[in-house]
C-alpha cells in the first residue's frame, strides 16, 4: 500500500504540490490570527477551591478575577492629600469601564491592609467581571490606560497580571527560539547531506508545518478554548518532527536512487522509511494524546496542538515530500555546499559487534548509570512557582515582590473560607459559632488578621453580645460602613471569612495552613470550602497528579499495542517501553538536579526556588514517551528488515545499526538543537521543558540506541522476535523487505 502511495505521489506530483501550495497560502492568512484568539488556558476543574469560588460568586457576587495596582512614593505617605489625589485620579476612569466590577483602595475600604506600616506603599484592588480568561484578555488594555502619577512608582500585579505577563514573555521566547533554531538546523542539515537542496527541503517542511499548525490552532480556537502555551509545543514539534521525518525520507531516497528509477526509489522509500514514520508518528500521537485526558485546558491545548502538528508533519512526509522528490529526482544532490567526509566504512556495525561481544558488560553499567542519573528525582518536590516564574524586572513580578516586602507576604493572597450555615448566617447560633471560630483563627501563628462579618474592620472592638444585638435587626444598622461590610460578606446562609497571614502563597507554611483550615470545622452545623491562591494551586497540583498515573497507563499500553502490531513480538515492545522509562527517569533526575537543587543556574540564567514546576514531569512524559519511540521504531524497523532477509538476529542488529546509526544520530542532534533553543527562554517552565527534552533525546539516541539496544538484542537473541502462536495468527503481517 505504501509503495503504491509513493508511486501515486510521483505520478500526480504537480497536483499534490499545487494542493499543498494552496493550503499554505490559506494558512499564511490565518496563522497570524492564532495568537489573538488564544487564552491563558488555566481553565477550571472540579476542585474544592473552584467550588468555593463558584459559591461566593453565586451567593455574594464576589468576583474571582482582580487586577492589583501597587503604588509607592519615596516621601509621601498614604494619609497625605497629595498621595490620595494621585491614586484616585489614576484609577478614576476604571469604575466606568464595563469590564470592571469594583475598585477598592485604602480610601473607600475600612481594611487596614491596603497601606504599609510606613505609609509609603499602598495598593488598589480592581475586581473584574467574567472568567479568568476574559480578565486576561482585558488586562493589557486596562493596564495600558493607567499612567504612573508623577513622583510615584506603580506596578500592575496579582494573578491576572502575572499570567498576562507570562503569556507575553512566552510569545517572545517562542520567536527567539525560532530565530535561533532555524539557522542552526540549516547548518546541521548541510553537514548531514552536504547539498543545499537536500538540506533546504526539511527546513522548508518545518516552516510549512509550523505555519499550517498555527492556522489549524486558529480554526480550533473558534470552537474550543486554546491556551497560548500551545504555541511553544507546536513550534518545537513542528520544526523537530517535520525535519526528522523529511530527513529520513530523503536519506532513504538517496540510498535507493542509484539502483532504480526515481518513482521506484520513492515507492521503496515509502515502503521502508514511510512505514517507520507512520508507526513512529502514531506512537508520538498516542503519547501526546495523554494530555487530552487532563481536565485542564492548558494541558489539553498542548495535547491538541502536539497531536495536530505530528499528524500534519506525517501527512507532509507521506505526500508532499515524495511528490517533491518526484520532481527533484537526482537533483536532490545538487548545489553542494559542504564536502562530506564520510563515516569510516562499517563504523556503526563495528560498534554493534563490539557491544554484542560483551553485552552484559555494556548493558549493566549503562542501565545502572541511567538509574543513577534519575535518583535525584526520588527527592523531587513538585510545586507551582508564583511571580518568580517570570524573569526579574517583569512588572508583575517586581510589583508582587514590592507588595510582599512592604505590605506583608500574604497580604495580596489571603486564605478565603466560604462558609454555609444550616439556616441563616444571622441566627444567634451561627453568629456565636463564627465568633468563636474567628477568635481561634486570630490566635494561630502567622495570622495577621481575620476579616469576616464578626470581625468588622469598621467596628473592631465589638463583643459577641454586641454582634448578636446588631444582627438581630440588620435593617436597623445605623453605620453605613458596617452595612457595606456586611453586604459584601454575608447573604442568606453563606458568608466569607478572609484570613491574612505572613505566608507567601506557594510557601510550605501556606500549604500547611490551608490543610489546617480544611481539617478544622467551624461548628454550629457550618460546612466550609477553602479557596484563595494557595488553595487553588494546591488543588490543581493534586488533581493533575491524580490523573497522571492513569495517563501513564494509557500511554504505555497503547504504545505497546502499536509496537506489538508492528513487530509481531511481545518482547521488543516491552524492552522499548522499559528503555524509554529509564531515559525519561534519567532526564527527570537531571531536571531536579538543575532546577530544584539549583546547579548550573548562573550558566542557564535562572534562580532555583527549591521545586520542580508541576506540569513539567507531566508534559515531558507525554512528549518524550512517544518521541523517543521514533528512534526505536527507525532502528528496529531496519533491524527487522535485515532479520526478515537473513533470519540471523545478531547479524541483523549490526546491519540495522550500520544503516540507521548515522541518520538517527543526525536526526536526534537536530532535535536537540531545536529543544536547546528553547533553553534560552526567560520562563522557567519552557526552559526546563527544552532542557529536559534535549537531555532525554541525547541519551536516547546515543547511549540507549547505539549501545543498550544492541546489548539487549544480543542477550535476548531470537527471543526478541517471540510471540505466542495464537497471537501470531491474529496479528497482521508486516513486510519489512524491499
């Protein structure tokens, strides 16, 4: 079938090229629009924190999204008229904006936390209507409309500002990575092929793949939410996989061309290299599809983008590249730019024979070394950075750090408790229970203050008896400040309690305090839900890692089945899965060593914060488990081709490695260059992903494929190809011979 496909692509080459050219022209129009339609992608999931936010919005109208503006003056204090006028003038127009719900400052709120102890720092909280993603879409315009008062310093910060800056920095990182990777890849391909035509074709396919994927992302964003982080994965995989697949097709075509006409050479290329690409691409798709199982849009978007770009790269390699080869023919070797120095004849087969003479002496130290490299991961601390995820000097990070330093570590990120009473919260039993509970909270270490309907800032010295008297007739409350506070904190059976602490939102102390709040009941029949920045991040992390084992099982089992169908062996897929697991484990260990423990921080340009970002192990696993199988499939397909011809396991391993060693190493080297370009990112997550992918691929394509595979293939002997007879009867035949 694949042979016939190759022949047809050559026969109708101009039609195929014309159809792809038309598709590319459409993509050129749509691709630039993709960015404007992408969102932050943090999405929603069924967690306690999310349920609390929904309850507070439904019952009390409390908006979860807010823009925080921090003001600082070297000399003036917030109680000076000039300071107040500057702040109020700066924020005056916001109240009239349709996106804005309310604007709170030290001058219209009774909370003492809006001003620092020395009076020179204050902040304003601008609550925004709609979802988080809608707030992110509106933030840049709202922030741009604010001018810093003369003599002041002003920063926009808070969750919305941090995520907005993260999106912008990620987009800049992406452009920089593409500018770095394309020239490096072109030089590398020139060294591999030696001719401009052969080197330029994979780069052209990469550009085509990325452009069309962005257009596809734009179309998908019309029907479903897509995260801006899909750009990074689409760019990396679009460049890397399109080049890898095209490189393999061209390499095999150049092998076949001297021995047969161009159409037959393309047909044979598709039968051999094309089959390897088909199955290796399928394993990559299965690995990335694991991201679709998570209930978080940022991960699902990466899965959608990754699967789309892999399928597109496969389609290009299976249709457009053969059509172009049908046009180019022998001219694929034209325009020599580098005089190739061929590898010593038989160098890869000599490596294979050398390994297979002492397979145990090779396999045991390598497996031990991979496990040793991975041991730091046993002490991994998974966490979510906050403002520190951004590079130093970014406005939202700088503003957050100023607020933590001057206002208190937890002032901008209180613990929020949504409490529901069995009846009205204004009943005597409910008020008594809340009063006792809030007084217990105020005595806990690290608690600065508690704001609630029974700890009113407008009347801080009220006793329980006075609260009972006031709330027995709420319509008769004379103080407008008390009425306003009560209206924002209680309605029917629901009330909110805000606990301000000395703990930074992602600190161990803050997480422990959230767990303590969830474990301690209010009493009086109240049910509680705890939310806030710390609780939301904790819940997201816990939820992701509840799904992760199921995703691992799904990816491993489906890829095993695909390899079983391809090689008709129960041993080879098992060996491939185990070797992949070891190389991924080693890369995990390297990331913990570097990014958690802080080694090489000055070289790589980051400051370690003692943890590995939550999504990094998940995304790395789903990318790498499928991606690493590419080289396994390329190598084993060539080994199987030789085994079908000779029936000699040892000889076929040497022949297979000889025929693929150089091209696998070259393909992996190019992918390492592409991944390495993302190490220049200013965002820690992207930097870690780029380095993790580069390390894993480097290990996989060199140590694992060149040394460990031949050693284990020699140890297993003919058992490599074993499968039960009943299984062989139902498995489809696969022809690997020419």
